[in-house]
């Protein structure tokens, strides 16, 4: 078994992220080759990259899943995480951010800043991670790329803290250091100008060094600059820019040197915030955050950030050790995702270092390292592992994962495959935190939800390739919601006599709308014992039953407040079932008087496309009942259109956008809440509704 020789200060953890086509995988492969891991970089065309190793990635020719790789370079151990860049797979990228200190956002010099670039820069900032920008494919300058304009766009979009650490030279054939060197001319101008800018930015965080710099000029040494450079990174005061070409190798050695010499190790980066509390409690006091100490002698604290099902070893969970030393003999507790309490302890058993699909056994993981555990069924995405019962109910502060908005209803192609499909879908959900399966109680459909059309197609391919089951698909029925626009009172008296003991319950209640997104509120405003307190929950139960099946068109109700104001009961005949029924009927009576309406799910589209297609896109959005919120003009003759559109109208949007723009358009999609449907659609759905008024 290999013996780990690196210590925590020797570690560098980086995630390479960015829009699809930025060249992240090729760049990581070249970094591995320069570090001596492979003799030549893997090629996406040859399908031999260490990073992209699944059948689906080979078929589609780009990254679809996050992968973990590592290298040793100049005495340091580098954990390099390669993330997909397609908007449909941004969830894979978000999930790996807690594992690293530094996020390297890769930008294609030809394409410039794209929607996913913006999203990931913001997400990294929100996670309080050190950021750097890698401008890749600089050798394309000969093809008309304007790197000066791109640098201006970067600083305009992400701020003046974005400053070059090196500069392209000789038409992108090489780079010149402008941090420790002030001599020479680059493709962007005199090196001295950029040298002065970045030195002044760094010394601003250290008052003593700033005074020295102002007094004596440019005489600060690299050793004096190291600590303030790290501080500037941690505080977001500096976002260094490195120029590279993964194809001709320009800037790749310099990028490795920067990672080793200037990127923070786990003792220098901003610690990940853990919080104590029940799973699902997201509004915890920030003052109660627990920051792990990257000390090998502390008790173990680790976090699972990626899960994949390997056909040979089963479940393989990649985890970041935040505190303590993990060995195969370590006894670990895994908190139950529902209760937050620890399950029966397990032994780590075998630790692995991941190199794409390969995994090599290792003897320990020090604080800050990234390893994997295999064949531990209890492990799940976002699990916290620890070796102390004192750490029950501890979890990472919840990530803001993108919401899966695209849906497909599925049916088994062969009878008898239902259980196989259910088992396979469960495994896919374990691997992908942005994949969700629901059974709609209104439409009775099994619906799979993802981040877009491509995401769902890849999941269906995995069902076929890995789990050997096939399904038929169809467009799911729209998940409308109902709500009310006004206030109203409702009343129902339930009386039933069957020869023996009867049923009696009478309820008066009032409904009022609540602000959109606030949900359901129930309160008891009775007085004088008109309804005994033990029977109030039965009324709420009846109300909730009615909310689930709707009043106007059979869709669940939301965003309203119900107040029980009065009622009557009978000492003998008043039972729970009577008040369930009375509460349900009184609620429906009130809702139908309170101007009920239908809501439909909306999405926000961010579309990037050439300016020449702007008119076609905005006209198409208008035809989809969408409204354009903003239009921004970017570099490289590109436009960014932001629009809010009904989810029901964007099912075929990927192919439609491709057709409109000749394949040059891209988009991202996220939830934008619910809005009222047009009156003609509301009336049609209400006419089609046939409520069941029989008592339970």
C-alpha cells in the first residue's frame, strides 16, 4: 500500500470550472503531463483522457461529470478537480466546491465570458473561495482574438480586482511573468504597467508593506509578497489572471508554478463552514458556525462531495478530510440524512486516491486531502463523517444547488421492469444531487426532473448503458398550482346518522392570501370552547386534504392562511372524522368565494447568442408568452438576453435555440417562481375538472 508522504501544507486543492468549450479537460490533461503523471496529454478525440472516462462522455465528446485527479509537482501534492461546463451539469460543479480552497475559472479566449462563467464566478464568491481566472486558447490570437478587449471585459464584469499574473507574448506562443518581473513587452503592452498594478493591489492589504512600498518604491521581495498575496486571495481583493494554451503548452508550466508557489494550502484558505442542527435547518445563526481546524491531531471531520456507482467496486464516495487524520482503521460515524443522528459506526476499511476512473489504495489522508471510500452503502452526497459522537447533527452549511426544472414522464417499455427501473433511478439520484424523481399525486405520472434536455438525455443513456433498462418518455403534464386572490369566509355543518352513534361537526373559517412563496398558514381563532382544542388538528387535516386536491382545477393550493373562527360540536357525536370532513368542506366553500386562480411555474432564461440573432430570439420569446427583462451587449459581437418564460413553453427550447442561431446560442435556466395563467387557460382547466365530493 502506498504511504502518503505529503503533509497538509504540501496540499493544493483546485477545481477547474467554466463554460463548456473552455478547454478545461485538455488543460488539466496538460498539467498532468507537465507534472509527470502521463507521458502525453490525453485527447478528447482519442477518448483517452483520465478525466472523461464514461461511455456517455466518450459518445458526446465533452465532460458530463466531475472527476478527481492528482499529481505531485515540486514537492507539493495537487488535487485537481475537473468539472463539466454545460449548463445542464452545473450541479456537478457546484457540488465539488466545498472540497477545494481555490476555484480556477477557465475562459475560452475565443468565446469570452459566457453564462456559466458568470454563474460560477458568483458561486465561488458566495462560497468565500479563493478565485483565479485562466484564459485558455491564447494561441488563437492569430485567428483574430482580441485579448486586450477580453481583459477589459473581465475587469468590467468581475471587477478591477482581476489582474494578470502573467501576460501572453509572441502571439500566444509564450507568457511573461508580470508579478515578480517588470521587464519586457507582452502582447498586451509593457510588462512594467501590469507589474505595478498587481503589486499595488497586493500591498494594499498590508499597511506596513504599503508604507514600505510607498517610501522605497518597487523593492518588495517575493517573500514579503507571499503572505499579503494569500490574504488578498482570501478576501477577494485579488483575482489573478493566468494566460495559457493547453494545446501548445504556453503558460502551463507557469500555471503549475503559480499553483505550487502562490495558491493557498488548506491551512491558508478560508475554512468551510459547518453548522450544528437538524438536517433541513438552513436559517441557523451564522455565529454558531463551526470552522474545522486542519490539524492532524484533532478528531476526524470529513465531507462527501461526490458519489458514483462503479460497476466493479460499487458505491465510491469522494470526500474531503477537513480535520484529523483518516486511516483504514478509523471508526467513523455517518449522520442519518433524515434525523441527523449517527448510525452504527463503520470502519473506513480502504482509502483510495482517485485518478479519474482509476483508484489506488493509500494508507492515510491528512487534513485537507481528498480521498475515496468504497463499498459503504450508508454514504451519501453531502454526508458528514466523524469519529466522535459529540459531532452528531453536524453538517456543511447547505449548498445553493440549482433546482431541476426540466421534466420527463417515464413509463417502462417492458412489463415487469418497474422494480428494476425504481432501483436504477435510486442509484442515479445517489450520484446526482440535481436529479429528482417524483410521483405526481394529481397526474399519477412518474416524472424525472433535471436541469435541462441534455441532462435528462444523459440520465436515460445511463439507465440503458449501466442499468440495462429502457423507458418510454412523454412530456409531463404541467404542475400548475392554485391560490386565492381575495379573502372569504366558509362554513359547513357535517351531520350523519347511521342508526348508532352519529357524526357531527360544524366549522366556520376564513381564508386570506399570503405573499407569493410564503406557503400555508393555519391558526385557531376560536374562543369560548366552541370547538374543543383536541378537535382543531382534525380541521387542519381536512384543510390540508383539500389543499392537496385543489378547488378550482384539481391542482394543489398554496400561499394562503386559514383561520378557524367558530363552530359547534356534540358531546357524543363529534368525532375526529366529522371535523376532518367539516373542515375540508368549509375550506372549499371559502376558497371558491375568494377569487381562486391558477399559477404556472416560470423560469428565468439567460441566453447568449450573436447579435445578429437578437431579433429572432426576442420574437420567439414573445411568442412563448415570455417577457424580456434585459439585453446586454458583450464582446465578440455577442448579446446576453434575460427573460422570464412559462416552464410549459421551454420544453423544446434547446433544439429551437440551436435552429435559430445555427448552434451558436447557449442558455441557462433557473426557477422564477409561479405566476397566474392566462384567463382562457384557467377557464379551460376549470371546465375539465371533475371534483370528487364524496366523503372519505
